[in-house]
C-alpha cells in the first residue's frame, strides 16, 4: 500500500505480534485486514536448521509410536470387555 510508511507498517506488525487484533488495527490505521495478513505472510522467511528439522522429525516419529501403542492398548481393552 503506497500510503503506509515502513515505520507504520512495522508498528502495525509489532502490535499484531503482541496480541492486538488485526481487525482493530486495520480500522485504527485505515488499512484492510487482508493487507495486514499479507504483510504477516511476507515476513515468514525463517529457515530451519537441519539439526532442528531432524529433531522435529524424531519427535514426530516418537509421537506416532506412542499413538500406535496407545491405540493397540485401547483395542485390547475393548476386546476384553466383550
């Protein structure tokens, strides 16, 4: 949006990140909700390290295993009640 300076844009985004509602800020600053959400989307550029990626993948695998075990135990408990 041509009428919004970089400082004001940064101020709006900081307020959104601190918990203020996008709809309220849009009214306050005279921009659309969609514009603010587009600015937020444009900021998502963080790269994840390979180490962090592997840690999350390992955690995901562990959680899947736990879920599998719990599902089997639940099925066994259902069969015993019959």
